[in-house]
């Protein structure tokens, strides 16, 4: 199993649009065969911050995720364009 945690910070005026995009990413990603879990959280103290928690079966599942139509549309051409900051950590569970 591989875990990936991605954090995004967006401008206040983009927060609602970011939330809508990330809901779509979550829902579409959960249908992928190699995805074990995919969750999105919105910061309570700072609603402009979002955290994604993703579990994949293996490295091949992560690679397949990055090649999906919804990843290109919603992540590459969506949330990443809105993001002021992005930080990701990927690795096996301890």
C-alpha cells in the first residue's frame, strides 16, 4: 500500500470553487480499481486550506490515477491552477 497526503492552500475568493473541484476529484478517484481510500478535508481554522488523504494499492495504481481524464481535468487544469501552495508526501505506511 502507498499513502499520499496532499495539501492545497487557495485564495479566499477561490475556496468554494476549490471545494467543488475536490469533491469531484474525490468521487471520481474512489471509482478507480487501485484506490483503497480517498478523502478530502477542509480546514476549520482556515477554510482556504484543503488536505487530501489517499491510499493506493501500489505504485501502479498511483501511476494509473495520474493518467485518468478526471485527474487531468480536475487536478492538473483545476485545483493546481487555483493553488497558491501545494505540498505532497508519498510513501508506504509505517
